[in-house]
């Protein structure tokens, strides 16, 4: 039998109605709505108390209230008729119909998933990344461009992939952040370059050491060239004063050419690496930029979780977008990791099995990621609102985290030990992985074990795609393996593409979704597998095992600021 409170929550909550009955259906249980009564005219809902108790007004002025209350180990629906007991029969008919409706909708519930894609550095245009990812995951005839009513940005669209046999209906959203980065000047860029390169070479990632030598070589050459140019042009200029003025024209032409060349190089460097300098450098002038980008990302995840439409969320980040994705996952997880429902006594077998796996280094990635998925399913059955199952990174600079996110490899290890930078698997002692939380249910004090704030990747599977590189510039100079840096539970996948020019040059960095689903290369096939677009194979079974109490997303458990889009960071 379906508990009465579960039926009521589904009927009375718009989020629950969307979750189980679909987007167009609305229950209509609100003030002024009609309630059918057997053998009489419908009653009218004329009030809803904060605890959910309904006040009904019947024909002839009779009144009654309807409330849900615990009754020992069960939950009952109580109807109080202030004008007699005839109402109970009518309400019993309504409850019977409601339970029949709940049974039917539960049986035909079909899953739905969302993918959040985060673009990389540079002057990216809205929707360009959504279209590339959509084309990589499905052919054009299976895609539909829909209004994006979640991101709250009029320039953005969501790409919807139609439902197929093993593919749930999928909505692709873009976390667009390029407009939040103000114009970067040479001051911000050079300050970041100094913080990265002016270090002891032993504290710099080995892949970056050739770039450091090149940086110093170019700087020295530029200084020597500028000095020589000033000397030569200055000498000729003084000679021209004595002879003629033709050398003045020549000097002016050289100066103009150098100015144009300098402007072009400056524009490329600032537009490309300015975003990196702003986001990765925590200097005071960049804090507002970082905060604005993260606020928008966390707000997007929050709306997707609380909207009640989706059963699973995947986060995909390319280049600098992978760092942003990493940040919003750890930040939103810290908001909701302690939330849970009020389940009956429950053996958390998946949590115990996962903790046993952490007793030794990860050697079986397939077995480890299977344990992560089982733990996520168990966490959901306990009433957790967390929906992110997978994190996919493409060409991620997190492979250089010991240089870009820390001052040295030792400093990075300190951040990981403090769980300030979460790893996969978590770095904490397996015995301390679970936090016991007590709650009151059915008049009893029960205990549930939740995961700590520093352990999002206990339930989020992490797959990293990268093109190999040689001598930094022959291949993707940004991406690389992440398992040696952020944990052996990360699945590193080395990919390639059909174009020899792209896979052997820095163009590889933009080639992860250059091919399409109709003509896929190895990179697109690996991306499709990592996203798990055909999740219906296991998601249907998960939904069938989900208790009704978890069908409605819980509200926030702690006060927070209004969910709004922060202003662009360049506002004063």
C-alpha cells in the first residue's frame, strides 16, 4: 500500500506533480480548487495551513479539515468533519481514486536526465557549446532547440534529445560565463604569469618546465631585440638629421609595424589567457569575477535539483570549464550533502561496501565506478536530493593542479588532506567517511549515515578525456591524466581523432567534439560513453526502487540568499 502522506505530497506539490505526472499536468490542489464528494456537490478548498492541512467548505456551509499525521509505524490521513460524519465516505472515495492514480503514474514513470556543459576560455558565443555537444551525442533529426527557462538568460537555449529505447529524454543546458569576465589588462595577465613562472622550477609541474624556459627565452630575446632596434634606429635617425629625412620615415614605418604586431599579439593573448588569469588567480581584483561565475553555476545546479523534472544530472566541462565544473560540484555538494529523508531502519550496505574498497588503492576502475553508482542509488533512496552522477572533463588544466591551483606539489597535497580540494576517491580515513545523523520518525529516534562535505566524488563518477602531447606543443598542451593528481578513482581516457593535423598540434585542444554522432571519431565515441547517454538501462530500475517519500525534492535545509543571477563582474 502506498503511504497516505506520499500520495498527498505528490498530489499537493507542483514539484511532485511534475516529477510523476509530467510537465503539462498540474494537480490544482490550491485555494479555490474543487474536491469531488460522493453523492453531493464538490467541496471548495478555502484555506491551506503552513503544515499542509486543508480547510474545505461544503454545500450548505459545512466545513472540514484534512491533515496527514503519524500514527505509530504508519501515516494516516485524518478528515475532521465539523458538521457530521457523512463526509468520511466521500473523502474515502477521493482517496481511493488518488491511490489508483498514484499506482498508475508510478508504473508508467519514465526517467529524464539533464546535461550541464561548461565552455572553456576565450570569446565564446552563447549556445555554440550546447550545439557542439548535442551534435556529438545525437544526430540532428533527434534534437530539438527549446527555450532555456532554467538558466534565466534570454540568449541561451537548451537542446533536447528525444527519448529512445535506452536513452531517456535528455536536456542539455549551458553554463555560459564568458560575459562575466571583464576586459583583462596586461597587469592582471603578467601578475598571474609571474605567480606561476617565477618559482623554483622544482615546484612547477614537469610538463610546464619547458614552457618556463621558453618564457624566459622569449623575454630575454624580446629585451635584447628591443635594445638592438633602439640602437640601430637611433643611430640612423641621428645620421638622417645630418643627411636627409628619409630615415625618419623608415623609423616611423618600423614603429607602426611593431605597434600593429604588438596589438595583434596582445589581443590574442589577453582574450585567450585573460580568462585563465582571472579565474585561477585569487588576487583581490579577481575575487568578484570568480564569485560571480561560481554563483551562476551553483544557482543553475540548484534549480535543476529543486525543479523536480530530472532524475539524473551530468556535468561536462571543457578546458577552463572543467575547473569551473569541479568548483560548482564541490560547492553545491557542501550545501546538500547532509540532507536526507526520514526512512525506516535501513542497512546502508552500499556505503559499507564502498568504505571497504577504500582500504586499498583503486586498481579496478570498473568495480570502483560500479560501487560509486550503487552508493548514489542508496543515497537517493535515503532521501538525498543529490542528482549528479557523472563529471566529464575534456582537456582539463586540472592535470596541472599542483602549479595552477597550488604553490607546489606539497601545497596541493595539503589542500587535498584538508578536503579543500576534493579527490576521487576521498582522501579521508574510510572510518570517518560516514557521519551519523539522528532524526525522529514515527515516534522513534533513528540514525542515518551521510557523507561529509569533502566527499562529493564518493557518489560522482569522474571520467577525464585527453589528447596526448609531446614536448607540450605536439598535441593538447592543456589536458592530461588526472588520476596521478586528484585520485586513482578518476578514469583517464586517452583519445584521438582522424585528422593528423589536429591530433598532432595544439588544435587537439578543440577537437573533443569536432566530429558528430553521425560520423563519430574515437573522441566522440569516448565522450558519448562517458556521459552515459543511454542511462535508461539502469535508471529505470533505480526509479522503480525509489520510495514515494523521495519523489518530491526537499526544500533547502538552511537559510540562503535569494536564488538570483549575480551581476557581471565588471560593474563597479
